[in-house]
């Protein structure tokens, strides 16, 4: 009997989850510098939680946001203030902070009811700048431009000290986030989002309350970002406004685009791809190249990053997930492939 | 009181000059948006490349001529514009052509990656040291009624208005301009009507590159140092373009001037008289922008598009 998710092959999911939790042990056995890799994977995990939420907003509801770094910043600072200065337990902050950030999502969602397309993207960008300035202005709580040190998290009496513990904490939440977004997409809510993306007028004519669902989309997306912010603050132990730059917002969009916009797995793949490429493959490649030509390394890294992005968008606009789908169809039909389909 | 007034007037004038720079960058956005509905995030970078190229030509020619005369600057400007034409054609081939049938979103991302590439490439070639650009007009100023205007600012304002008028005329009166308008409306229908859509696109990118390079040439001497951070002005020109309504040429210049004046005044005189403005002067343009968009979602001069299901 075919189940609820007949279009997907679900039998691999438990193995994938198992693999995620076995990965640190494999890394520890395989390399000496496993702590560095874990740190990068943790970053990727935090970003995955955010980009999955961003995909709900930009990929599924069709509302472009260039201000998600601001949501991440609000989450990080709120949690830091709640835990360190108000003395709340970390578990409570995990619940309260996403709601607060979700409310900020509503704040930016209200103008979004009237503003569309590119205008919305740039309005959210302006929101990002304003939030950044606000954080610096409220230096009494946030430490201003000097940044803020954040304590380690402790969950259910178990204190989380290093990247090893963080990995399990973060990836548990990553899996929860992915499952949650999948459920949202398959529900009435998700179908309403997609209807709005495909045609606002048609959705409205079919009885979808545009204002309500757009605001819900902003709220949910803000909550995911807030969640990522909490984890970010307590795993990196130091937050400053420099980190939550407009470039980070743009990178988030790049991540979901590289993965394939409008698919949850695409967002996950894209985020992993971008973070790993930026932190691991480019430096490796660079070391070799730097011996041949003597160039400032930071610039070369940005150059290679931009080049790969550009080539990727030109030659693979459907993203990594689209590539995977194409490959799957190719093997299913293997000897009888119509040529036209794969050009 | 008259002190405040003179101060405000003085700052308005330099605000208009700054606003005209914003307007020129916004014009670059507008041109591309008008024909292809793509928002070119690399416009600020094109401007920066233009400034660097012009600097290169100026140093080369002045070394050849042995002195720094007006002809050197003119020749450098001429060569920079030729470079801009080539640059525009290359950008069209690299960015626009391969992505013609893709969603607009992908092309925007392509321009963002282009921005990253251009910025890092410029930094690699030019090196980490900031350059000191030379103004063709020196430090000469004009003084009228207690207000001092530098000749450079005046040149910027005049240039912006001339370019704006040229493009306004071009889009409304010439065959090619109307072809561009038609292409932006519906590229397939335009193609069926016999409009060479590919050439139209190439032309638009060339125009945008020329405007970008000219704005870079004009802006560089206005800044004390020339380095890659100049490209971030491109981000600041977005509110100008949106305020005027993306795709409206008079809107771009008026939006640019409004924001230029707001920014200069809030940084200058007003911040001495009202303490709280100092806190928000770097984001004031965005606050104005969001306020305007709440009331008029298509900008001041934008035309709301009729949407079909």
C-alpha cells in the first residue's frame, strides 16, 4: 500500500539519521583535527535550521527575504540577554526566543502584505540594517559594537561544553526542524503557501486569506531563525554585529538557491555545500595555488567562491536537488533515455 | 537662525551632489530593470571597476604626456567608456545570455556572485593599498550667496542631469528605446514583432556599464581614498532606486536626490541641533524607504502593474 508520502522513498531516512549521529565518531577515528570539522558541521547545522525556515518563506510562499541575518541576530542576542542577564534557564530560552523572533517576523510581515517581489527583498534588507544599528544603540544590554560573550548552554541538567556535545544538540534540532517543515509543507498550510507562491490572485480567488497566510509564513520563518540564533549564541560563545552582515543574508539565499529553491532537502544540501566549500575545499585548493601565485588569500577565497556560485547558477539553475532528481530519473529509465530531457 | 539656514542650504547642495551619484547608480539599476526585470546587484561593483580603470588610464596617460592636463582626463574618460562598452558586452554574454529563460531569481543571484567576483578580482589586481584619486577640477570652488560649491560637485550634478535627460529621451522618443520598453513588457511578443531581443539586452547591459563607469569616474575624486569598499555605495543606491520606483528614470534621480539631501543634512547641521539624529543617521534612508513603501508600495513614481492570473 502506498502511504502518505508516496512520491518519496522513506526507507533510507532512519539510516540517514543514524549516519548523522555516527559521523562524529567516524571523524574522530579518521582524522586528528576532527574538532575543526565538527565546528564547521555545527555551523552548517545552525544554518540548516535557518535556511529550512527561509525556504518556507522564500521558496514555498514566494516572499523574498534579504534580512534573515537580522532574525538570526535577534535570536542570538535575545537568548544571550535572557539567559545571561535575566537568569532564565536555557530550555526556557529555547522556547521563548523563537516566539519573540517570530513576532519580529510579523513586524516585517505587515509591510510585506503590500510590498511585493524585489521591493520586499530590499525592504527586508533595510530591516536588516535597522536591526543592526538598533543592536549597537542598545549597548547597555548588547554590549554595542564590542560584542557580547555568551555562556555555554546546559540542557536538562547536562551542560554542553564543547563542539562534540554541541554537535549532538544541534543535529537533534536539525532533524526536528526538517521533520517539522516537511509536515508543514504536506499540510493545508503548506498547500496554501504554495498556492500563494504560484499565483496570489488565484489563491485569493480560491478562498485563501492572503494576509493571514503570509503573516504565518513570516512568523514560522522567524521562529526557525530565532531557534538557529539561540543555538548560534550558545555554541559560538561570542556574538557581535559584524557577524550578522547583509552578506550573510545574501549567503542564506545563495544556499537555498544552490540546493534548489522550493525543496527542503535542497535547502539542506545547499547549506552543507556552501558551508563546506567555503571552509574546507577552498582553503585546501588555495594552499596549492598560493604556492604558484602570491596573492592575498582572503580575496582569492572570495573570488573562487563567487566563481563557483556563478558557474553553478549558469550550468545548474535547478540546484543540487534538481540535479539529484534528474539523476534518479536517468537511472530509472536507464537504457531508454529520451535525449531531450537531459540537455 | 540664519546660521542654521545657511548650513542647511550648504548641506543641501552637497546632498544634491551625493544624491546625483546615487541617482547615477540607480539609473544603472533602472536601465537593466526596465528591459529585463533583473535587479543588478553588481552595479556598485561596475562603478568601482570604472573608477579603478579610469585611475589606471589617468596615471598611464599622465606618465606618457609628462603632465596632468585636462586632455589627459578627457582621454582617460574616453578610454574608460570604451572599456565600459566591452565590459557591458561581456557581462551580457556571461550573465544574461545563459540565464535568459531562467527565473529572475537566478539571474539576481548571478549578479550577486558577479559582484563578489568583481570585488575580489579588483582587490587582487590592484593590491591592498588604497589609491589616491586626482580630481580633474582640482580643489576649485564657486562661492555664491555664502554657499560654497566645489566644481566637482557641480560637474556631478550636471552630468547626472544630462545622462538622465538623454536616457529619458532615448526611452520615449527613439525606435530602440521603444523596442526596449516592448521587450521589458513581454520579450516573446516583442520577438514576434521583429524586435531583435538579444541586441536589445546587449545594449541595455552596455548602457548600464557606461553609466556605472561614468559614476565611478565622477565619484572617485569625491572620496579621499579609492578602495574596494566603494562598491558598497551600490547597496546605498537601492533605496534611491526604490524610492523613485524601480524602472522610472525621473524617479531614479528624484529618489537619489531626496536620499542624498536627507543623508547629508541628518549627518551635518541637524545632528548638532538635535542629539537623537546622530544615533540613526546611517539608517535614516532605510527608515524613509520603508515608510514610503508602506504608503506607496510601488515607489513614488512607479506604476503598479496589473497582474493576471
